[in-house]
C-alpha cells in the first residue's frame, strides 16, 4: 500500500470554534459510532462499517460504508478529528480513501463523543433533536446556534424573542425553527408569535418616552428605524401594526425595531390592557437548564483543557472496555433512526449535508460531476431543487470549457 496524499486539518484554538466543531459531530449517534470505531489503523468506509457491526451485531441498522466514509470526509476531517489518506494498493492502480484518528480526535473527540452518547441515552434524548442539522445556512450552523440560545436563556431566565434575534444576530425565520424544535423536546417554553396578518389583539404596545436625539440603527435598517421613531412621536402610543400602517411598511421587522428603540430609551413598553398580553417571552425549562448545566458546561470545560477533560478521558476508557458499551451504542443508534427512519438507505437530511459540503469544496460544480463523485440518484428534483428553493444553494450560469453550463454554489458563508 502506498500513501499518495495525506490530509489533516488543525483543531480550532478558540472555545467557540471548538464547540462549533464538536457539536457538528455529536449531533448524530451514527457519526459518534463512526468516530468511536477509528484508531491509528487506516480504515475505509467498509472497514468502519465492519468494526461497528462487530460491536452492535447484525440486527442493528447502520447504513452503507460509503455513508460512514462521508461522515469522516465531511464532518470529522474538517474539524481535525481524523486524517484522510489517499492510498493505492500495490496490486492495482485504483486509489482509495482511508481515515485514522488524529491526536485531537483522541484527546477531545473520543471522550466527548462517549459523554454525548451516554448523556443522550441516559436522559432519553435523540441528539439530532437537540442539535439539529449541520447544513443550515447562516454565519454559524444549527448546533452552535441552539447552544447559544439555550445559554442565553439560562443566564437571562426569560427573554423576548425579538431580543434573541438581536443579541445572537440570528435571522428571525431561523430562530423560529430553532425555538419550535427546542420547545418540542421540552427544553424551552414560549407562546409562538402568530404570522403578521394574525397578530391583531396579541401585541405589545409602546409609547414615545420624549427622549430627543438620533437613535442607533436597529437591524441594519437605518431609514426604517428613523421612520418608525417619527411615527411613534406622531402616534404617541401604538403597536407595531400601527407603526407599519403609518409608514406603509408591511413587515414584522417593525416589531424588532420598536424593541430596539425601547432598549435605547426612545420608547416605553406598555401593557395591552384590552387583551392583557405583551410580546411573548421565551423561557428555559428544567430540562433545558439540566442540559446546559450538566452537559454543555462539562463539554465547554473539557474543550478549555480544564479538569473535565481528564475526567471524561478516564471515564471514556473505562466505558469503552465495559459490557455496557454495546448496549448503550445500540440504544443510541436506534434513537438515531427514530428521527431518520429510512432503514439502510441514506437519510435525506444526511444526504443534504453531504451535498452542501461538496459544493463548499467545489463551488460551481455541475450536477453531472457531483452525481459521479457522490453516487447519488434522483439528484435534481429530490435534492438540488429543494435546496435551491430553501435558499441554501444557488444555481448560476458559468463558463466552462468555453461553453455555458449550470453550476451550483452554497449561499451561506
């Protein structure tokens, strides 16, 4: 066997970067199983599948070897947990990709993966339901965004949804999705805000405080911020619908702008006495606090190279050598299929993640190229079209070999 190419990336130095990396691995019990069955010996996808099969037996659904190799290439390799080697056997010319653990994978990846697996199984949670998908658009991925939401709620107790949007710099539509998922698993409690045309009778009302001066721009919308304040000076009191009608700007963004003006002291919030409600607040539950205090705090401490790291390392070594490891891994993998119930076919969500990662590495690639590289059927209508419609991918005409062709690009940074 001859190694033609060795690829290895550094593990992030900063805590947020490390948390972002690790959370994109522990959001799936199958990814965890993949990591836990790698060592210093180079393994291809089929080898990893055989190793996991030897641990859990023949009756557990695992997927294909190429899927496990895809987890290595798209999730574990970029964060520095594994190294990838392109090899050629002495008996032929065909090249293969294999994976082995890096020092960072051994130091951080294995103990945190074991801790995450055990925490999910012991507390009855599917990890994907907590962290979500890694293919979400935006400056940061879904797992890290949900971590930020829960940590802010843990420190604040209660907070308005619009303040979460502003403090965490999240898109309002993305926040809605995260809150819906976290509420579903019982980590938070809140009364969802209806859509724009359903808001009447459920609004926060504001009054102009009399403060003079020019406000700071809210949500990067300078003109709308100034117009909203001018409208409130005229109205004296009103809801965001009143302001939207006054300036002829029909958008729920006005609600966030009014909240921003309130924080700056230009407006004061008043109760809607007729209905008796104000803008809904988001509150963390006991289960959410438990996750932050008993899971996130330990993981962050370990990633900071503090005492929790050596503790998790010691516990991981004992656990992986114990008889309970097999049972725990089987339960974790079965929990995974409750969210991705596609048997031994590749789940759509995981295929989407693989496609996003592919176009990040090869921007402008054509579907024909990707179909050949990734061996995916029904590519256009089943995968690419929905991703374009969701705004995650963008289709553009490009010049290739002096011909006009269609290539795909990831819209998120």
